[in-house]
C-alpha cells in the first residue's frame, strides 16, 4: 500500500511539474515571442492617435478689417468599443442625441452599434448644443444610475464671414473633402472658391497629433500620454481690398442690379500704378455663411465671380487698343483726319455704321475717340494691318489670363490672323470690340496701362501672408508684365479720353464733380447662341475710366449685361457712366485725392443715341 501511495504521489508530482512547465513555457512564449503582437493589440484597444487640428488662418483687408474668421465648434465622436463594453445600449443613447445632432434615431443607433473606435457622429456642433448633450447625459445618469461612456467632443471650428454677401466672390467659401482615414468620413475642410481656394496652402496650416491611452470607461489616462506633435496654425492673408471702397462699389452695384435687372453686373476698382485691386464686386451674389452652415440650395450662377470668369464682347471700350497702337507706331497723330464715310461704310459686303457722326464725314483721330466712331477705329486697325493689330491686342493682355490670384480665371477669346476664326471682316470689326471676347478684369488692366503710361501691370488682390504675430511671411510686390505701348502714345490717348467725359463726348454722365476724369464707353450687342448674329435690343453696356485724368490714381470699370432699359437709354454712357460718377466721387473723398477741376454741372438725365 505504501509503495502504491508513493507511486501515485510521484505521478501526481510529475503531472504538476509537467503542468507548471507547460504554463511556464506558454508564459515565456507569450511574454517573449508574442510580446510585440500583444503589445500592439493592447495599444489598439487602449491607445489612440488623436489629431490636433490646426486653426485656419484669417483673411483681412488692407487695413486689417476681419473678412473671414473661425467660430469655435465641436465634432461629436463615438468610440463603439467603449459603448459596447458599457451598460448603456446604443438605443438608449440615440434619443438623447438625435434632435440636437439632427440625425434620425434609427440612423444614430446604427452608427453607435459598432466596434469601431472612431466614428464621427456630427461635425460643426455649436457649443450650446454640446453643453446641452452633457446636461442630458448627467440627467440620464441621475435617473438610471448608469453612466454613458464612449461619446467625446473634439475641438472644431466653422468659417464665418462677418460681412455676409459683401466681397463673397473674392473670399469664396469652404467645403469638405474625404481623406484616407479608413472610416469613410469627411475629415478635412478645404477652400472651394475665391481666396479660400487660391491661398489654401497658406491658410490651411498643418494638423498635429498626440497618442493618448484610455481606461475601460473611455477616460484618458493623462500620465500615460505619449508622443505629441503640435499643430501649426494657418497663416493670415491680407488682401489689397479696401473695405471702405468695397462698400461704395457694392452699394452702387446693388442699385444698378435692382434698377435694370441685368443678367449680371460687375465693378472693379484698381490702382493703375501698382495693379492692386481696391474693390471687386458682382451681382447676383450669395452669402458664404449659408454654405458654411451646410445650406447648399444657392444657385450656381450666384457663385460665379463674373469679374474673372465671364467673357463678353467689349464693344467700343476696345477702341483704346487700335487708337493707342496707331499712335505708338506713328501711323497717325491725334490731328490726322480719318474719312468716316458719312457714317455708313460698305466694307466686305457689310454696312458698318457710326452713330451720331453723320454730320462729320471726316474726323480727327482725337474725335474718333471722343465720338466713338466705329468706322474711324476700323480704318485705324487697317492702317496697322492684321498681324500688327493682333500683336497689340496680345500686348494689352487679351487672350491670356492676367495672373490675378483668384481661381477660375479664363483667358478670353482672341483669334489670330492665321486661324479659321479670322475672316475678311475681322480687321474691320475687332477694333470696335466685335469678334473678340474679354473678361472685365482684362479690360481694367488694359485701361490701367493707358492711365499709367503704357505699362501692363498684373492685377494683384493679395497684399501679403502674415503669421499670428502680424509679421509678414510673403509680400506680393507689383508685377510689370510688359510695356503695352509707349508712354507718349498712352499720354496722347489719355488726353482724348478726357474729352469723352465731357459734353462733347459719349460719357458726360460719368463726370465726377470736382475732378477731371477720362474713360471710354462700351455698348456691345449680345451675340445669339450658335453664331446666329446679334440681338437687336440686348446689350452689354460698360464704362471704364480713370481719375484724376492728369495723374490717375484709380481706374474703375462698371459693366452691365443685358440691362432692362428703354432702347434709347441702353448705352454705356447712360447705364454704367452714372454709376462710375457716383463711385468716383465717393472714392476720391475717401482717398483724400485733391480736387483738380471746378465742380461740373450735373449730367443731363436723358441723352441721345450719339452717346453710344
């Protein structure tokens, strides 16, 4: 018996030794060989890489007025693994969040019923709503004695535009883009239009991150916080826009839009010496705050920046190219007489008409400008010849983008003499602004070249990029693109353009009281779709001018597409000219430009067709 007992004891001990040896081997295997695997699994369970979002840079005007800023918000996030491990069911949490997050209960419960550790429930939640959620959770816990775990609030912001519709097309707005985060959520905002888009790399900044560890209830264990990289906030962008001038322009443009109900109307104000855009506005317009809040029912045509996107036949405004080119090549002087055929000229089987010059069969080059003679401009184009005239058109920047720092700019349409778009009538029509399509900003840049002595300056709308302390990171200096014409030719044309804004010219209504001004009217028939000719009673009317005339400080364009006006009033001098006058008078006072002329009499209320 004793021997058997001893054997059984030995066997039992041997078994225990084998058992503990197996456990030890297994423990060694797990602790050593599988250490990295289980460490990774533990990290995935409890350690999370938390993004630290960079704050987007602000946009300000040239004087520092805030144009685009950030409103503090929160992103509501759920950790499904923590919720699943808790005592509260997703179906109990969903009713507490549904109305505040504006998500149906069933959809919300489905989002919460997951093992995924990072689920975005709602972005851009106002601070008042996050406070309400917290109160509801506390009331739920007080009522049920159960704590809700796994719902977190991450800092977020929403872009806000304090001036609403003002400058909307220049500023643009924000949108969302998907990232490769693996959860299919939209996790990054980006600029969609305007400065928000063109200056995205400066405004956006770089997000940071930190590794955090949570306990079984989902709370962060702060002493175990791991690697961290701080976010680099976006830089601030300062524009060349002066909001005082912008408000002047916007107010006048709004009145034009209400009065004439056009397809669109545009105004641009520019410093001709530097190319800096002082104001830019369009109608129709929109409120970028609506898009920031997720209201996306805005019509696409309201979001177009017509100043850089729309192309139109410019009409008589384009005559500055042919006249300055002929003067520059010394083919004519201002006193050279041009035969204007009594106001009707049969060329290439088509009748080219002048309006109001029938009493002047011959006009000097000076009066061709003042009276806006179509025939005179065409004959100047012919003196230049096809190739030379085309070269001057391109010298003035037509047919290419100006380079302004705004997205979506188009080049316009300029046919070369060697292309199929050029025919035997082109040289007679393009000098008067037909058969060529330009953008408003191209027209402003071209007139600025006449105003500043022939220099084509690149339009600039961004002044500088600055850090949070206001120190400049990048400054955008004036850029001379080329010498379009010589200073002498530009000065001679400028003297003729002064008389356009007088009782002798087509733009007496553009007179600025107390200041000399110069400029050119444009009244272009709107082309029918598909090359079917032109509408008889639909026009793009415009005026682009400068002041003071002898030392221009400001160039301003006003353009109205398809104004609903009486036929005898639908001319650039009568539609756009008065708006230029009112804008110029207010701008001159604000800029403290000394008066250089006696106050002019008020423009007559109704002019004849000669004011085309």
